[in-house]
C-alpha cells in the first residue's frame, strides 16, 4: 500500500523527462504567431533580432557621443577598428560613388555578427528563461531561421535592382536584361538571343539572394544543431566536444557575417557597372 505512491511518482517523473527526439524538437520549434496552418510569423526571430539591432544602434550611438580626438577609450577603439575595416573593404570592392554602401555594409556585418554570436550562449539558457516567463518555445539564433536570412537576402536583391536602375536608367537596365551576356548585332540575332539572355539574367538575379540566405542559414543551423546534440551528452563528456566546437565556431560566426557583407558589396558593385 505504501509503495504504490512512490512507484507512481517515479513513473511520473520519468514521463516528465523529455526523450532525445522531444528535446531536439523542443529546441528547434519556433514561437509562432498563430497556430498550425495559420502561423505566419516567428515571434522569437522577430523580437530577438529587434532587440539585438537596438543594442547595436545603442552601442554605436554611445560610442559616437563619447568619441574624442584625444586618447580613445576601448569602446571607441573597437568601433573605429570595425568601421575602418568595413570602409577599406567597401572602397576596394565598390568603385562607384555612394553614401549608402558603407553604412549598409557596416550594418549588415555588425548586426549579423551579433545575431550569430547568440549561438555561444548555453543551449538551455534562453529557452529556460523564456519558460519561466510562460513562453513555451524559443529559438535564440535568428540567423538559424531561413525566413530571417531570406528576408535579408531579398532586401539585398531589391537594392541590386534599385542600384541598377539608378545607374543605368529603367530603359538601360531593361535593355541589359535582353542583351547580356550574349550581345548580338542584327535583328535576327537579337530576336534569337534575347529570350536566352533574359533567362540567364533571371537565373543570375534569383541565384544571388538564394545563395546569400542559404549559406548563412545552413552554417548557423548546423552550428545550433551540433550545440544541441552536445548538450544531450552527460555533463562529464560535454567539454570534450563543446570546447573544440566552440573554438571552431569562433571562426564560423564572424566569417559568415563577413561573407554576407562582402558579397552584398560585390553584388551592388556589379549592379552599377555597365556590361
């Protein structure tokens, strides 16, 4: 009689512990707005991206307010180092005149770097804090969400089209869609090659945002998944894999932000050049 409650309690505790599949699924589930087929926004991606963006703007604004021509502080040194790096890359890759490119490149690099760096936090930290606040699911790394990286890439695509029209005019850009890369002379050759040129131009245009978004998403999703798998190991075995993977991730996180920034500059540079 007295042993039954103890057995029942142990069974309940065992049932409350998540299985491997449940643990992975829980950490890979987004906090959605809506339910089932009506879900249309990942709220965790949105709010974390917004908060990190606000932190980025706040830190850089504070650095600009405290900037001095004398001996700079640590924050000013850090901001100036990042700014000079981005400015040098922009000057070497973008040969036209534009006041937008350098601020855009700086925003992309720092914002993406900060979003990627969330992956260094313990896997269970933010989900547990969110659970204490009554939030069921929380994915902490926005760049591991393909919707977020796709939105960034689509923004770059729209800027590519805008820069092309501004540099070449609407007529010039439209003409280029039907004449490049195979330039033809004579009405017959133009009529034959124009559809082929247009198809190649569309493939090139669409491939740019796809490659941008999937490259960033794939690397960050894989990193997030590996950290989740490491967290499932016994506590004494985690350091043997967590330490080397973290060291490797220290290279992956800034590299992915750097690649996204550089490719954006290169694509915009190609957009303003005439074939």
